[in-house]
C-alpha cells in the first residue's frame, strides 16, 4: 500500500461574535460579561479530495 499525501486546497476563516450567557468566574478574576458578546474565530481547512476539518480559537 502506497501512502498518499493530501494537499490543502482551501482555508476559510469565520469571525463571529457569540453571546455571553453567563460571566465565567475563576480564582484570579472573570471572563466575559453576561449579555455581551465575545469574539471567536472558526477555521475550516479543506483538502484536495474534499475532506474538511474545523478549528476554533
């Protein structure tokens, strides 16, 4: 069996503002404000055979 190498054909970046439902509180402070939005980035990478994978930041 000969291994094949996939090649990246497309990278798409989606920036979205997601609603903050509840302020997240931890020992050294808090993150987000309930009722506000928080920026997120989703990345979709598609290879030359149409297979896709997603990532989030």
